[in-house]
């Protein structure tokens, strides 16, 4: 076993170094097509005869059976299927993780049989080590059927995506070191059922092991839909008047840990972090459709990255991505994740810039003058794990509505029936947000802070007594926390009530569930939240507690 284990461990811990002469960035559309069309190659099957895959939290032993490689992507095999007699062995030193493992599996350690597994090895040298260990095999039809059925479930459903293996394979095919360091296993054991294990160097807790269940449901497509972009950013085929399958994934993480990372890569980093965002967003039409542009200034924290991963709500479509020199970049989208191929590898500390053009429907229309963001932070593309950056914001929208947002208001105006404003947030924050509609607005000075509180008019004016009490409670909470934790790092605070079930606190911007201020008979807080929480306390007490709680997020995020 010894010759194989060091090879695989090298792929996970040291991570492959970028080549001295970096190759030209591959075509993302070609990578996506190869991943989509990948199939097992039973004629190239080899024997499993003692190969071992190190999983950081344990190991997978392939003792006897067959290993079948999948078709190559960018000239290299990175996915394999195993059928036979294997074992998953987990013995942990950390008492907390040991307790977690026992909580989920009923055992403090694992040494269990594995009958089938899909293996994902971002580094093709690691896959080659598995294949070179055993001689040629001639699996019978039943074994091939088992392998192909499991591999089909892996590639054709949400499993590959749920693991993050899709983005890792894409990055690996582009020669990105974080993709090359990826290792994943989805297996089946008669003892515990399906399980997964992965090492993903792009995550702060890079090693994890657990189980997940996929729930499927058929959904009717009742109307024609505009063609959507495919994963490589090209127009795809629209789907309409048919049925499609949607998946919901329930993940149970048994154990997780921070494994050794790439040389020089800081903890809690995705290898690259944003320093600033400049966002321009135009809202237009009855539904306030959005069209915008986001410029992200990025700080690479390691050399050799070939891709940057962004996150953007699915209701917002990517139109184009360019780098700081104006070159159009290829990209691949899976759900919220947008993986962008860079024109050349990163150099640690050498800044780079991405400009993303996007459009879509980030707002839900509640009536003809009230709206709510579908995702309070996902309406613009994000990068990095820590994702703490400064912001410059520019909005434009139709007259007759009021927009409130994060950041200090720098200037505003009205031109040809449209309002506009520019804002900035010079203190690094991990999110900014906005809300738009019709509001009753109160503005007061609280020490060095200008406090703006906007009450939605979606259900008519809020009771004046409740408004006054809420403003007083927010002022008291702000002064109380400043006395405890120090001065608020910004001189402006905006609070908005929105017709959604949750409240949220971002730096300088609070959104409160408007149901806190709605009479009980109108379907207010208790009616909406009863399915999640039954709280017998007086409604006023709950409202004041939530106001104080959301204000506290100004100090602890």
C-alpha cells in the first residue's frame, strides 16, 4: 500500500505547482461539454488489489474488485467507479469530532465494508496511481451494470453538484491548483448506506465526511421561458410546457476539519479575496427588472490560480465577464456558482479586476408599490470566503418609489423621470443590501450616527405609537452597545421594514420583518412564524427583543 498513499497525499497537501510556462486557458464550453458527456470505459477496467485513498479524516481501501475509469476531460481521467470489496476506515484523534461521528453513525470509529463507490481525483497523477496499481480486468455484465448505474446517478443528478465536485473538476481541467487538490468519494456500504468524503482545498474546512439524501419532485413548466445561458455562458435552449425534475439535497456532515493547505495560503481563504466592489444597478419596468455591472478588485493570496469562483443568485443571469484589461473571460455556471477562467495564472499580492455584467429579477413584487429582495445579499456577484470589502454603489429607479440602501449617501438626483443616487461604504463589510417601495420615514441624530427608519406602507401606515416606540428602542440599543463595545464604525444607520418572514442585520443597514408591526388579525408575526417557533411571550416583548438583537449585529457580524 505504501507506494500509492504518498502519491495521493501529495496531491492533497502540497498541491501541484503551476507550470513555469502556463498553458493557454482552455475553452470553458469544451470543458463543460466533456464533463457533461463523460462515460465509464469498461474496456479499460483494472483490478482493485489493495489501493488506498487517503481522505485526511480516514481512508478508503480498495481491497478486491474492479476499478473502471471514466472518459478523460482535457486529456486526463479524473473520475473512476469501483465495485467490489472495500473498506472505509475512520479513527479520529479529536474528541469533539469523535463525538460528532458517534452522534450521526452510532459509532466512535468506523471500519465498514464498501461495495460501490465513485472516486473523484482532481490530480490526474493520483488517478493514474490507482489505475497503474492493478492489472487489466474483464468485469462481467452485472458488475458493469452496477458501476454504470452508480456513475449515472452521480453525473445525472444533484450528487456531483452537491459535493462541489463539478466546480472542482472544472478548475482541475483548467490546471487550477485548488481543483487539482480535490479528492472526493461517494460510496455505498451495507452497514451505513450511502456516504461521502471529500478534500476540497478551496474551503476553510477542507476535509469533510457525512451523508446526504436527494429528494426529487416533478415540476410542471406552465409557460414558455426565455432561453437560458448554458454552463459556459452561451445561449441555451428554452424549456416550456413540459415537466422537469427539481432536487432538494439534505446534507448531514458527520465530521469536518481544516486539513493542511496550499503553501502560503492563509486560513479561512478561498485563495483570493475581494478588496472592493463597485456596483451599478438600474431598476426598470413594472416588476423592477435589474440590469447592472459589478467591478470587483481582487487580492490573490496564492500563486497559480487559473479560476475565480463567484456567487450570484440564480434569478440574476450573467451576460459577460471581463478582466481589468478588457479581455472577455470564459465562465461556467452551476446554480449560484459562477467559475471564471483567468487569462493567466495569479501572482500572490498582484491585484486583478473582474467586471461582471448581469441582469434579472432580484425583487419580488408584493403589490404595485411594494417589493422585497428575493435574496438580500445575492443580488450582486460575490467572491472569496471572508468576503470583506469596501463598496461604491450607484442606483437608478423610477420616480414614485423610495430606495434605501447600505452605505453613506454621497449624492442623488432626478433626471427624465428617474431617480438616482450614489453611496459608499468605506469600512470593509461582507454584504450590502437595499430595499425599494413606499415608506413612512423617520430620521434622527443619535450621537455621531444619523439614524433613518423606514416603515413600509404595504399594509397601510404603522401605528404611530409602535413607530415611536421602535425608533426609541433602536436609539437606546445603539447607545447601549456603543457604551459596551465601542463606537459604531460608520456614521449612518438605515433600518427598513420589509414584508418577509425574517429580519437581518448588516453593517449600517437593518431589514426588519414588517410582520412585527402588523395587527394579529391581519396575519402578523405569530401567524407566519408559528410553523417555526411558538413563543408565548407578549408580542411587544418579542418585537423589542428583535430590534435589539438585529442592532447587535453591528458589532459581531
